[in-house]
């Protein structure tokens, strides 16, 4: 399969030399590295301003897509890592991010609140995946999970917004909601090839293990590739589990 690499140009530099591309196009799949709102010297623009940086970062994403000949309508997933001290209303931020999406695209959106970035003044970094396949579908679960399918690949995300249940109970509820959303776009549990669980960093070991055990029950062996990411902060006080999946049909 032919690959095309979109490199860094003089208007967009990082503070240290890195051997990476801004994006790699392989067949119908275009993967972008994390985009930042930076100047040509690798400094954050509009430091401390989440709104302005989100707008600038989305412009970067569309710029990279343009260099690769990928349409904005092909965006299938956005993953925004945004800095917050707890004062950012995530629902409002998600709405403002969605308003920046162009050309009728309806990507799956993953939001990850974090405490800091290595580059001073940075408020957000956004990863993106675009898929040029024309066959598309979207689905939702009753608890708010979202799934988006482009061709044979589907992306999904779900978080917990209920009462303060145990982390293991939350994991079961979030996974069930997410699998319902995937089913709505024609993806089965056996199609899930990657599962990422975002968990509270302060979970005791027994609760952490109980979450992993509950998630494992949702898949037949050998199951998907799995990883956990500890978070020190969530949007809701009772929230302890978020999930992100990639599924591939066939």
C-alpha cells in the first residue's frame, strides 16, 4: 500500500529535532500527529487561551489535511488533550470544538483533561485520523457513547456521567454503552482491535484490577490490544472510567 508523508515546514517547528511526520497517508487512512498552536520558533501562540489555541490547532489540522489532499469531510476521529485546573466546563468545550469541524464531518471526539504540557503556555493538543472511505455511519448508546464508522474502521468513545458507583460498575456500564454504539454502526465486540481505558490515577490496586477484570468480560479471547492511561482529573467528580476504542471489520 502506497504511503505518503507530510513533513514539517518553516511555519511550524517543534523545540527539539524529531524524526516524525505531521501526517502519514496510507491507502484510505490518514493519521496526523498531535497538532499544536505554535509559531515558527516552536512557541505556544495565544498562551493560556484555550479557545484561541483550539481554533488555531484545528486550522493546523485542516492545513495538514490539505497538504495530503484529504478533505475535511473525511475526519473520522479527533482526540483533544486539554489543560485544565478543573475550571473548564467539558460539555461546553466539546460543543465549541464541534463547531470548528468543517465540511459536514461528524468525527468521534475523545476529550482528555490533563494538568500540564511540556511547552509553556500550551493549552491543547489535538490528534486526528481521517478516512477517505465513502461508506459511513454513526451511532450512539443510551448513556451518551458515540461511534463513527468510515468503511471498515470504526472509532468510539464513552464516559460515565451517572451516580458515584464503584469503578468496576462504571466500567461495565461504559463498556456496555460503547458496544451498543458500535453495534449501531455494524461493529461487533470481536471487531474491536484497540481499547484504551482512562482511569483515575488514585484508584487503589484492587479497584484498578476489578476494572480490568470487568472490561475483559466484554470480549472473547484473545481480545483487543489494551492499555490504560491514568488521569489525575475528570470532568465529573464521580467519574472514574473513560473508554476509547478502534474497531476493524472483517
